[in-house]
C-alpha cells in the first residue's frame, strides 16, 4: 500500500495542553525512503485511522 514506508511504530499517548488537561492521540512514527507527499500522508493517516479503528492518528516521520 505504501512502498516508501519501511517501518512504523504505533503508540497511544496523552498530550498535556496549556490548560493542564490531556488529549489522547494515536502517535505513529514512520521511517520512509523519501518524504511522503501531502496526498500520500493524508492517505496513510486515513488508512491507519480505519485499520486501527481510531480517529486520532498523528503522523511523525523519523529523521
């Protein structure tokens, strides 16, 4: 589906915002051979949301 993505890590994490409350997100760190286009990034995010049955995926590229 995403041949440029070599590996990824998925983690449920809580972010603390400026008002001392937390927001839970699904953080996905991925390694890829090249920077994904905006369109491919959005497709990956939508696919992960569907595959993981969540609505809060946030993508981070490993540098």
